[in-house]
């Protein structure tokens, strides 16, 4: 509708050449075949019971009813909430702080920036392995803690149900902070430096200048960072799979790992699809946020 | 326009891999596969033997097979386990797969995934000479669907020299066993090693054995079939015994895989390890001769002695494009020379299922293992093999939780029963 | 602002500093940042060191000790029997066609949507973008079935296809933004000179899009190269596993051989690190396009 409201450009109003349809339809067909058609199937499967053989048996909403009576599912859902808050919160705080610190050009800034966003080019599985080594009972973290006399804090980070999820979280944040920092660096660059200088001449301290001058100008970036981290956190799979596979006893289980286990290990394909639908429903609101933002960019 | 460079790349992939001598078989298909359709002549053998020695051994055995080209695909056991149903269920499944005998195989047979190989078990078939127990183990709904090629025993492994240093004797009763644990602990060594980190199923070893020693094999099988409750009085007794062990188990084991947990044993930083005979492939060669094992101590002498003897082998996919070829490959793998070659190269102390293999030349440790099994009155497989992988995950959850919080045992057993019921009910 | 950020932003904060450089608290800045940065790179350095240690050294002294000697044993094993070498090559075979195809198809769609008055084009664009934002979990089970029915399950084509399909929406969206910012006059002039739709695309639009194609290319390369979940969903043959999946596979086989596992993760990390350093500028601007939208 907005498309029609846009000022018509004479030349474009002419019929669209055939070859252009071809240009559009091929990619669209690929995406429909690889993304939308499978997604629709998942919705259908979530209403069935199916082990992959023969025909799927429709069971209505039974899978969803069972899901909410399933302790492991509820645990995974709660873990996902912790994950979204921890992963989002820590990487936003870290990324923002670093972006502010590294915003102004000075000696060494390029080096610091590169070091901090280097981890994000590694795959999540590689990141997971990097950190698994550190978390071993005799690994670096415990050895360092022992060296500074903190033996009492030493833990079996990945084997302890109280710490496993957070241990994985730290590894994931380590990788994500650089990404968020880059986003905020871009956001800061588009802020108006004269406002900051004006505030400084008015005697505002660094915190006040950040709070009342810079921060309001970052609103757009914040929305994006928020949506991106939540969508990423719902997708998280590789790093948990590489580090704990959801253990010990489901304490680091996330919706995605539980779904994978149900679907591919136990062949409860209907049940697994129901979990996938829940993940989708949770992601939907943030996908919409992102799209709305994208639309604004398009219109602007 | 798009497919041309791709298939050329596929072809190059084959060349790129030629350097890896141990994977010649795999390379042949790396180029072969890009022209799909040749599948009916080439057989695929999907293997979960990803530890270096067994993998190399199977590669060698497969190289010795000349009737049809065979591609060997090795996928790490944890991924393999997770994906096995998907492999079997795919339109173009691998022809032959490594796996183990027991309920899991029967479960897949029940779903119609497995090829009927009954003719290998009759007449001149490769499995015709195998024992009746093995035949029964490989049977589902009156048909044989499995080809067992080796099995192994479980025992409490220790280093002879270490026991000497600590001045302890091999225990035969529960009380003696606890006393040994106490002595070893007093030397500042963890008495029991157990890697339950990425391999939580290891914790089921003690559970199975305590149940076998206290309640017997029949109860154990029935329990895993859902005929008894995990929060019943019998299992509570089992857990009371298990609880006595908790203080002696190396707490670092919770971060270890079973392989990692071998290292403290060989370094004499841990005393004993209840594990399968495959442990020998993880022990440095200079320590293997020092390695010994003893039978899990008797708790109730009136209960007939039972041992776990998990059986490994192969099954074929019902949807194989070349079922005759698959059966011929199975026959080859089950033959005495192939069994012997595999066992020797894999350094795993496994025992052959074929009675034609001369075992007198095997190491003394293996002889002892054969004797252990011959003396036992009943044989079980292992928790998951006697039940299902899905029930195994309920055991993993319950037992690792129990190791962390032995005080919560009643609550844990109630949860276990609830989740087991869900699995068995479905 | 929108179109401005759609175009790649140079990563270096060149340009004249708005205020005079503040020298006063420079040492505080470095006193905080230098240790922090060291802490940040420490896990990488540690794994790198571990990869060069020998198995006997690790078995005797633990993973956290200083190396007593350096050895290439881990790398030799990882590249040889661990098959990481072959996996690297597989990843190249998947990544290169997947990146090229995605960008090609995305540029077609973006061209059609940005330069022509296709009805409902905004809705089409956003739907395509939404497809990329879907959690992959919702596609896993059906995708493996779709690949089977296409007869390409367990082939690299399947992996390329899903990467192209799943990434298209995002690449289209970014390229669309860029193409819209190309002035109408440029293409109009060419059209008057008699250039057809395809010629305009090939001779004018695509060359102008080079910077954003480079940025997207750098980004897509690391995404596809680092993928795990699609690889283990559509492949089952060891010989076809790309790097990340092969790494996990190897980890299952060399459980307590930390030097081999470390060497393999270094091998898996090096190509993306090279892409990163070689295309750092493109990479960062790719990220910005990626998400400031």
C-alpha cells in the first residue's frame, strides 16, 4: 500500500519487462522452496504425531498440551529467558561500554578494536571448544584461581548444574560483544559531536553527557541491537551443543537443543515441531520489531 | 551453468583426499557420489567407530573386501547416535551400519527399518555357527536383523602396581570393596574414576551392576521393560548402595568423558574404574600389561551372578538399494578372519562372536574376560541396549543428578519413574 | 541517514578529530584497555599454545601448564587422520558457490524490486527478509525431507541450496537498499542509449554495487563457513562434512587428545580469521549493513 502511495515515477509505471519477472521469480522460488514451504510444513507437523515413517497422525493440540506439562521443556524455556537476558544484557553493556571507550581515535584504538571483535569471526562451535578447554577441572580458569589463592571458588564449570549455563553464556558473550560494539560504534559515529561539545562547555560531566546527549541519539541502534540479540539468543544452538549438549541433566538445555534432541535423536517429529513453533512464536515479536524498523529505513 | 563447476569441484574433492592413506575407501566415493545413481553398485558402511584405533582397524578390514566397492563413513558416536534414526529413515540410507544388539536394534526392526538377514543364520550362513544366546539377541519378531561380530565384558579395572603400592587386595564382597575404597582414599587418591561429563551413560554401569547383584538379572530386565517402578523399594536398595560409593568417586569425573577418566587411572591418581573392556584402547601401551580387572563384588550371594556383555556388530537398512550386496558384506564382516583382524587392530580387548577364531593367542587379560563371562549365570547388555536410548537419557538425568545430590534420592527416583513412564508409554 | 548507513561506512575513524586530542587521561585509558584486551585474546592464545604441545606433555602436566616443548603432532594428526584438511577443502567447495549464488540471486531480486514498479514490492521484500529471520529450528525437519525428495540429501548441493535459500532474504534486503540509492539518471541515460534491462543490470548496477557486494561477501563467507546446524542436518557422510561439523566429529574421536582438538579448532578458525584481517574494512561495513537495518 505504501508502495502505491509513493510518488509514481513515470518511467517505472510502464509494464515491467518479462525478464525482470524472471529476475524476481527465481530467487523467490528458491526461498519459498527452502524456507517458506518447510516452515509451513513445520506448523502442520506440530499438530501431528510422526516418527518419520508412513503418514503423520493428526493429534490436534496435544503436542502443545504435553509441552507445557513437560518439566524439561519448561526448564529449557526458563533457561532461554535467562539466556536472552544474560546474553543480551551482558553483550549490550560490554559492547556499549567498549564502543564509548574506543569511539574517539587515539593511539592503539585500532588494535584494541580488532582484538575485541576478532572472536566473532570464529564459529560458535570453535568458540565452544576454545572455552571447553579453559573450563576443564585442571584447565586455565581453575589453575588461575588456584594461583591467586581462590581455590574455594574453583568449580567444575561445565559439569555443575548451577554454573553450566552461565559458563556457556560467558563464552557466547565473549564472541558477541565485538559485534555489538561495532553496531554502537556506527551509532556513535552518526551522533552529532557538536551537541556533545556544547554540553561539555556547559560543564556537563562525562556521565551526564552520555546519559542526556549521546544515549537519546542511540535509540535507533538500540532497537536493532535489541531485536538482533533476542533473535540470536533464540537461535543459539551450536555453542551449547559443542560445550554441554544441554547437560548436566538438562541444566543448560535451551529450546533449540531440546528440539534437536526430540526431533533427531528420538524421532518425535511432531513434538519437536511443536517446540520449533514455540521458538518461532517467541521470535515473532522481535522479528516484527526488526521489520518495522527496516520499513522505516525503507520509507525514510 | 551452475552445476558444471560444482560437479568439477566434487571431482576435485576426490583428488584432494588421495593423500590420506587411511581413507582411500572414502575418497573413491568422494568423486563417485557426485554422479548419483551409482549407489546400487557401491555399498555404504556407516560407522560409529570414531576412536582412532578402531577406525583404522575397520578401514583396514573393509579394504580387504573386494566383491563390491565399499565406502566407509565414520561419524563420531554421539552424532551417530543422534542421527541414526534419520539415517535409517532417509530415502537413500547407508546399506550397512555399525550398531549394537539389544532392544534398540529390535526397536528399529519394529519400525521396519532393518533388513531381514535370517538366511545368514541358517545353513552355510556366516552366523550359523554363533551361539543360541547371540541368535536370540539378534532376533526380532522371529527374524534375525543383526549380525554380531564382537562383544566385551565389563569389570572393575585397576593397575596391579598401584594396588601393590597402596597395599590393597582385590575385593570379592561389598564390604571388602568399601574397605578398599577407604584405604585408597586415605592415600589421597580418588578410589573410583568415572567419566560422566560428556558420556553420562557411564553412570549407568554401577546402577546396572548393583541392580544385577542385589535384585538379579530378571528383575533388571523387567525394570527396564517398565514392569517395575524406578521408585520402588528394590531400586531404593540399589541406590542406598550406590550412595555409599558417592564419596569415593572422583568428583572431577563429572567434567570428563569416559576416555578422559582413564587418564587419572593410568596416572595412579584414581584407583578403580568400572568400565567395558574397550578401556584398553585408551590406555598407553606401556601401562596395558599392568592393567587388570576384577568382577564387581558380590552383594547378595543368593542372587545368580550376572554380567554385562554388550554385543556389537552390524545391521543393514531395509531400504538398501543392494540388499544382496549388503548381506554379502555382512557375511564378510562376520567371518572369522575379519573378526580376528578387526579385534587385533582395534586394540580393544573385544571378544569374537565366531567360535572359529582362535582366542588362545589373545592377551591374558582377555582370557580372564572370557572366563568371567563363561562363569556367569546370566548376561545382560547395558542399560540402553536392554531398553532404549530414550530411556537411557532418563537414567542419565537421574543418575548424574543423584551423583550431585545424593540426599535428594527419593525425589530423583520419583522424577525418574515419571519420565520413564512417559518414554515407555509412548 | 538510512541510505547513508546502507552504503558501506569506512571502518577506520579517519576524518579530522572533532576536538583536540585529549592526552591527559591517556594512561588511564591504556591501563584499563590493555589488560582487558589481553584478557580478551587470552583464550585464543591459550588454545594456540595448546595446539603446539605434545600429547605426552599434556598428559603429564595438564592442559594449563607452560609448554615444555613445541610439537606439530596435533596438527599432523588433525590434518591427517583427523581429516581436517579434507574438511577445509569441502568448506571451500560449499562456501564459494553458496556465496556467489546467494549474491547473484539476491542481486537479481534486489534489481527487480528496486528499479521496477512491481506490485506489492515492499511486502515481497519484507517477506523475504522475514524468511531470513526465522529460527532455523523451524525448518530443520522439513528441510531434510525436502532435500530427500529433491534427491540431493547428503550431497553438497543440498548444503549449498539451503545456504542460498536461507540467506537470500537478507542479502536482497541490503542490496535493495543500496540499489535504490543509485540515481535514476544513470540508468535512464543508458536506457536512452538503447541498453536493455539486462545490460543495465550487468554494466551499470552491478559495478556500482561492488562495495556492498564485497561487504556482504565477506560476511556471508564467515556465516556459511562457520555453519554447523545445516551441515549436520543435510549431510551424513563423513567425507562430505565441512569444517565445523568435522571439528565436532573429530572431537568425538580424540576426546582426551587436547592437542589434536586444539589444533583442529585452530585450523577451523584460521580461514575466517584470514578473511577477517584481509577484508576487515568490508567485514565491518557488512556487519553494519547487517544490523543497523
